[in-house]
């Protein structure tokens, strides 16, 4: 049994749980060492949970990614089927994460899940995940989409050039400065702009029904005749397995946010019962809205225009349905505002994650990255997020960049989620692990989620049919960069936990700290050995 004692933290009153190395994660194993329960006073019920998950999931990808998905598949019917498949994969992932989350109710999400399964080498999972989250947790895609829609609203037809990227840099700069200096107003603006994406999505779905009835300002495209035919033209189709993998990565990007359900477990009344009802309803509703939005796009935009519209799918839809008047061009401006809302939300979330890595001392100069001076906001962590976002924005060559940014952002998650799902299968069948959770994910669901992530992780290395540089860069760039960043995390682990301690005469120990609000966190500390 691990011994515990009360200690005084230098910055705040906390209770420090000092745990021997082999029992470091004992509080997560349900073996009686240390258990943490949710308060019964939490009042969010089924209805509140449904809307909470909906708001987390619906992002701006649905306004921009359908072009790349159709261009990759070359089939209207297959594109729509893939959106349904994306909803199924999302539900499987949510089930896997809920089983871990309800068994290990600690801050850190998949970091704790990976450490629970992959205990050796110690701290490797944390370093790899930190590298992925910090270096690839950027807001570049949403910022670029903001720039493109601002240009579209102004009547410009310029693509992913330096003008759009300049506006994107201004967008992320505004978000970071606002969160750094006026954090409360930043959150208020996030909540306000969060309404736009839902309203616009519902508006597109309703307008799609009008388009299906022939109320268009352009000739009906007739995309639903022989909808499941797979066509290959100059603009779409013919990419093979690689195309299906990138299409699914774009879809997964549009569904992202479902994992946030784990971050609100403590706010739910009876989490298992509530989520068993709310999660399927929420994911089902998002899937239906996404499928209907794609039906609307196909009802109003011909195939060549859709395949070449890049990020401006919703803008092209509005033009075909409502015309090119000044009032109609205001509609893309609303999409731009929803993009700004996502940039604000993502920069807020990732800065807190960067700050947490600083608090844990996983990052060099941890106190600097964890600082909340001078405006009681994580300005240093926000600056780190800004720096990575700007670098990723300006690094790709001139030309289409949005699809590359989306794939680079989404791809490493396939590896992480694959290891998480494989770990759950291991815990189920390794009796000595003493694994139990209030939520149970059936084996077929876990296996399906594992296979989907293996497909997404490996297939992008298979060359596409046709041009290997169709987007202006080699097809293998984003998977190589994604894997390279995770390998870099492994190199950093070797330096941080082995080489530097050997030179400096100390060892790294993990301490779990229970703060006054009941939140349990990890702090890595240096213990002198000589």
C-alpha cells in the first residue's frame, strides 16, 4: 500500500500523494489504493449533456472539408457513406475513451490512459504525447479558413496565398492577445461565436432542401443521378486507398471534439447513465446534420466546382443558392466568424494544455510556461501556441495548404488512439491488471476503432494513383512529419529522463497532487542522487 502524507506546496495548499515508483498509477487501477468519486451534487442531466457534446463536436470542418473528401473519392454516394462511417468511428472512440475516463477520473485524458497501460519505459508515453500536442496542436487550419472566408466575403477569389495567410496570422494573433490580456472576455466571445456555427449549419441544411426542390440561381447539377458511380477526372477521383485515407482524416477532423466528453465527466449527474443516453443521441444528431449538409452541397454545386472549391465549400453553396449580391456575400462572413470562434476555443484549450506540461516540468523552463503573469492568464503558453501556429502557416509552399494543415493536425491522433484502443483490449484480457470501469466497451467496438486507426495511420504511406505531388508537396509529407514528431518525443524522453539526469546527478520522480478543488494532477520532480 502506498503511504500518503500531507504536504504544503510552495504555490498553493495541496495534498501531495507520494507514491512508490511501482505503484505510481495505483490510484487508477481500482485496487483499493486510492479512489476518486464524482460529487452527487452535479446537476447536468441528459438534455444538458446532449447540447454540451453537440457544441464541442460541431466545428468548422463541415464548411470546408467536403471539397477534399469528394475530390479524393470521386463519388457522391461514397462521400456521403464515409460521413456516416465517420459518425460510427466517433461513437466507437467515445465508448473507448469513456471506459478509460470513468475508471481513471483524472485530468490529462489519454496521457493517463497510455501511462496506465504502457508503464515501461516509464514516462515515454507522456513525452511522446507532449511532443504531439505541443508541436502539432496548432490553430493553423481554422485560421487559414478564416482568412479565405474573409477574402470571399470581400469578393476576392484569391486562394491559399500570402494574403489569406496574413489574415490568418492576424486572426491567431487577435485570439492569443485577447486570451492573454482579457481572459474573461475571450471566453465570452467563444461562447457567443459558438452559436454561429450551429445556426449556419442548420441554415445550410434547410437551404439544401430548397436546393433539392430546384430553387437555385444556377442550373441543377444533377449529382444524385447514379450517385455511387466512382468517376475519375482531372479534378477528382482516382487516388486509390490513399485518397480514402485522407478523405477519412478530413472527416475525423470535422467530428473532432467528441473526446471532450471525458473532460466534463465531473459535471454530470450519474455519468454512466447520462452518457449512455446522451452520447449516442448527440453523435447521431451531428452525423445526421453532417450528412444533410453534404446532401445540400451536392444539391447546389456541380462536381467540378465542388472538387476545386477547396476551403470555400459553404461560400460557393451560398452563391449558388442566394446569388452574388452584397447581402449574399455577408453569409461567408458569418462562416468566418464561426472560424474565429474555433480559433479562440482551440487556442484557449491548447494553451491550458501547454501550461499543464509546464507545471508538470515536462517542458524546459517549466515555471515560465506555467506562469499566469501579468494578467492572470497563461500568456507564455499562449505565445507557444501562437508561435507553432504561425510557423505551420508560413512553412507550406505557396498554393493550396488547407488540406495539408488538416491532415497534419489529425494524422498523429490515429497513432495515439490506436495505442489507446489496443491498450483497452489488453486490459480486458489480462486478468492480472484487475481492470474494471463503470462503463464497458464491447470487444467488436474496440476492435473496429483499433482497425480504423491502423488504417488511418498506415495507408497514407501508400502512394496515391496518379500525381504524387498533386497538392504541391509530396504525398508522404504529413505522415512522415506526424511520425517524426512522435519520434522526436521519444528522443526528448531519452534526454529528459535518462541522459540529463545521469549528467546532473538526479532522477525523475512523479508525484500526484490533489488540489483544493479535488483535481488530481501530476508533477515531475528532480530528486538528487549524489
